[in-house]
């Protein structure tokens, strides 16, 4: 068996020990005589899986008791509608910061349901930085401010949260959840598609403060109402059972093998530093993001020459470094170095880039 180093932005690499465990349990989960794929979501054995997944997420992220954890479907993209339908309901206003494609999609969707305003944007420079916004930029009567914490396509991240004053903060944390500790209490709501740092595709995690549940617009479909899922422990309908099971294994990996989120952050910082240090000193490659807003998870870079970019991607793929092509809207390359990418994968990629640089400059 030969596994590649997979730098995909999502769905993305999973820890090898998680895949091995899932394979070992495929035909017979803990003596149940069934695969987790096959069992009833109402069974006792499955109930212990979903409960343990939630318990581990709460423990690892230190989620306060007055927050609900919801396991939903529909991707982060469904949250672009669910957030306004459930939260833009006091004054019908919400402020958005546009830091890339996902934030912009969230804003456009919210605009369908109320008075959404884009209070800042970094589109002028291809979203290569995080706009610095102070409290006065936000409408004091906005129901919430929405940010995209880590911008998967452009490779920027909020190292510091914007000060929104008394306006509740909502964040899309799809591509940085579990990458380092985060103070959940600073947010009204956090959401994440699981396929970047948690599990395969099919699961969306929502962490929402209890007092933001139960005020949905009348037009809200039952399935889009947080209350529906909060009242039914994410079991109103069939949840994405198998994906939740893999998420549980990933959480066990973070807790037991990595040693928690502080440790995870250390490893992620080490990996990112390896790559950024190389880019900063390279004669051929350069990063596309301002240094102070660089993501720990997604690292876009270019050679400045499209043909050379294509040659690099082709040769890297042949050498076992796959999915390095940049997003179609940015070009160049992007290395997504999520939690499950081992340090060794980044070290080897950097060695490969050095070699490519010597041969091509
Ligand atoms: C991938 C991604 C999305 C879209 O997620 P889906 O689950 O495909 O809807 C939204 N926001 C961010 C930050 C992402 O990285």
C-alpha cells in the first residue's frame, strides 16, 4: 500500500490511525455484528456513539454548558441561510465582513432574508488580507456580525477577533475548527462543515448559545430551525450516522494521540512555519497573503509564472504530493495542511519545492 501526501482543501486527509480503526470496525462494531453504516440511529449502540462524539467535542473545545452542539447536514453552505433565518430576527439586520468567497456567499444569502450590509471587504486585493475593522463600523442594532474565521481559498485567518461591542458574533470556522483552542464564549454561534478538519463530508457542526435558539422567522423550514434539532438532540431525522462516528474517532485521536488543542496548535504552527519560512526565503516561490494574516491551515503560493505553476503541480503529483493546485479563482498553488497532515508531509513537500526551485530558476 502506498499513500500520497494529500494537500486537498476539502474533503481532506484524515489521520491514518482513524482510518485503520474504522477499517477494523467496518464489519462488526464493538461486537454488535453490524457496521456503523448499517445500524439504526435509534439503537442503543448508535446512541452511545453520537453522545460520545458530542461529549468529546465539548471537552476538547471547552464548550460552555449554555451552548448547544448540533450535528446537522447540508454543509456549511446551508448555514448561510440558517444563520439569518434564526438570528436575524430582532431588528432584521446583520453586518458581514467579506474576506473571501465563502463570506461573500454567506452575505448574499443573508441579503435574501433581511437587511444585510457588507461593512468591510478585502476584495480590492484579491482577499489577501483581513480588513481591520473597529467597533464603529458595525451597526449597534445589528442582530449579529458574521465573519469567516479562516478563509480556505485565500489563506487568511483572523488571529484576533474584531471588536463588535455588544453585537453578537457569528463565525464560519469550517476550515479551522479544532486547529487550536478557541474561546467559544465570545460567540453567539459557530458553524463548520466537517470535511476539512473533523470527518468526511456530510456533517455540519453548529455550536450555538441557547438564547439564540427559538426565535426563527415564520418562513423557516422545520429542518432549518435550530430549535428542531436542539429539542431532539440532533435526532429529529436520521443524522449523518457514519460521518458522526468518524468525527468521534477524530476527536479521540486529538485527545489521546495528539494531546488536546494546545498540542494541536503547536504542531500546526510548526508545520505552517516550515512552509512560510521556505516561501519567505525562496527565489522562485512566494506566498500570496500578507504575513500578519496568514492561515495555519491553507497556504497559497505562486511562482509568478503560470506555466511553471502547472509544471510544479504536475511534477509534485507524480512525486506523491497531490491536490496542490490552487483554487480556480486564485491560480497558483495551495497547500492545505490540516490537522491530519503529518509534519513529515510538510517537510517532504518543502524538500521537493527546494529541489524544484534549484532545477527551475
Ligand atoms: C468548505 C467551506 C465552506 C463550504 O462548505 P460546504 O460544507 O461544502 O457547504 C464554507 N465555508 C468555509 C470556510 C469552507 O472552508
